[in-house]
């Protein structure tokens, strides 16, 4: 356990609607979900996918400070682009 505190695992499954992104997305986490320690502001492992009408965005946790954003723009299950960003930048 990193520096004390409790552990939380969050599982996600559902739909998200957003006007700014232009629609409704299916959202799910890959088991076992997003793994967080209470002493850290962001998850330290896990992945969440957002699937729209034509493609998918996957957020793959790299560490409690970094997340990889991957884009499958045409829905063929191949991620054409990716970018590592800080959680602070994303949130």
C-alpha cells in the first residue's frame, strides 16, 4: 500500500451524453476496473473505453499521474493514435 490509506476499485458501465462531444457514448471499464489509493488523487491502474457511433476512445492508466488516450477512429479495433497526458491535463 503506497503510504497508507485505503484502496478503491471503481467499475464503470453505462452511457454518457454530452453536447460538447456531440452525442451519447457507451462507457465501460475493463475488469478489475480503475484501481485507486485514497492517498492519491487519480487511479494508478486500469482502463476505461468510450464507444461512440463510429469509433472508440480508450483511457489506459499509466500511473497515478499519467494516462494514455488512444483513438480508434473508424471502429476497426485498431487504435490509430495515442497520446500520454497528465491526469491534471485530462480532468
